[in-house]
């Protein structure tokens, strides 16, 4: 689960991390009123789940209310297009209107789950204000990491090392930086984060240390424990197909390819995507219907896949166990009747009730459906049909 920048700021404030004064708005007039109330130089920032806002023109520094009005009008009337959104862009529904501050230095601070070492790691860098992926590639030594003990968390000596790595020598500023890092770690643990990031953390010419941008992702499986996160959830910013899949207990992740996948079992789904790529195709999704899928859920799975305009073909790969092959065949036939297949569907079935499933598909005589003898044959056929 993701949250907007203004929501991440709220969590930081609660943890004692200083941030500039701000208001979140959804109209042009509200943006102008907020800027007037804050006073001074203002920054207007689009609130979307994508990076590259500044380069796309959706972060604007404003000296006057008229400039705020112009910036807000532009952002709310146009879709933001950046390297992370694709050509279709994202609609902007909310704006953050915040006090702009003078910047002397920029830093990067984050806590992220290190899956290889199976523990959280704190990362800091003096190369703040830019994409950390670029820093990691071009200046890997500029990133300092300290891994957190599973029971003790962030220890005092680690905190001192991280502050020193950022170059804070002034006692008051070092204390302020320590408070920021400690607060970010607290938020990470308290809300079951997968990522908690401040980029940039800045030092002003007056010596103030402030977080002026924040990004947070949370473990979806833990949000039931956090009422506050549930209230922050914004379904309008989520992939609608993924939300529909969740309602039917389906594991669905949208990808960029044109071959839809319907598979039972996460491992088999990964293997299916791999073999599609091996035969020159690109998967359009990861969709695991699970071991105990119902006919209704399987039909919904087809509906979700077919709602993606990028899908030009579908590969159904079922190894029948708890989810019997004849159930999937019945779902295929039902989906063809209810939804209508406008793209070719290649089906590979093996396992429980596979003979019955093949009889059902043959009797249905659905022209868009082609059966395959094995997974390699299925991948070859579906890639050929969408080529």
C-alpha cells in the first residue's frame, strides 16, 4: 500500500520529524487560500503515486498568489506524464501547498526492508534531491548503510555513524538529524513499512534540518492492524484491476506486456511468465487464482484480464489439484458466454479431471480457444498468435 506525500508528512510529524507548514487542497481557490494563509514563498506539488514530478512540471515554486493560481490550474487540468507513469499519465486530484524554504544542502535518508539479509536497513547519503537509483549506479560509495538488529532496532552507535556520514558536525544540527533518523525508523516499525524515505532532507542557511519530501510504502498484509492506514487508503490511485482481483481473493499484478496469464499457484505463475519471455512474448499480468478457486472467481479472473486493453492473447496454465481442471474449463466456457473472447486463448491443462476438462472444451467449440499439449507448446502458440 502507498500513501501520498502529504499523508507521509503527517506520519513524520507525529514521530517528531520537522516539516514545513502545508495544506492539502483539491481546488484552485483552496490552493490560493492555503498559500495566503501560509504566506511567503510557496511550493505547489501534485499528489500522485509516481516520481518525476519536478521534471514533468508538477512541482512549482511560486512567489505570488497569482502564480499559485496558475500552477494549481495547470496541475488540476492536466495529466502528469513522467518516466514512471507511461505515456497515458496520471490525473492529479490533490495538491500539496507548502511553505518553500531556502536550501543549503540536501540529503537522502531511508529505511527499507533488505530481503536478502531479512532485516531492515537504514540508508543515508549526502546526494539528496535526486533519484537514489542513479546515486547507487553512479556513486555507490555515497550511500552508507546500517542494518537493524531484529530485537534491538537502531542502536545509538549506528545512529551516530549515520549522522556523521551525512556530515553534520554542528552539535544542534547533529541532534536534529538524529531525531529525524530515529523518527523515520519509528514510523517504519510502527506501521509495518516496506519503505520509509525522506528525499530530500535539507539544511537551511539558518541551520534548520527539515524533511521536505517523503515517500512510504506499507505491507498490504499488515494494514488490518492499522486503522489509520486504512483511512489513508486512496482507491482512486490504485490499479482498478488489482482492486477487483483483491475482492475475489485473486493475486493479480498488472505488467506491461500483451499476453494475459491465468495460472494456479505462484510458482507456476512465475514459470509461466518466464516461458512466455523465453518464446519472445511479454506477460501482461501475474494472476494466481489459487488452489481453491471457485468457478465464479475464475470467471472474474478472465473478466479482469480482458479488461486490460493491452492484452492481445491469454495463456491459461492450470495444474489441477485442489483447483480441478474441469472447474477451470467450465469457467472458460462461462466467461466466453458472459464476456466474450475478443482475443485468442491458449489453454494448457494437466492434473485432476483433465480428461473431463478437455471433453468440455471440445464440446463447447469456442473458436478463440486453442488447447496445448504442454507448457512449451502453449507458450509457443500464444506468442505466435499475438506476434
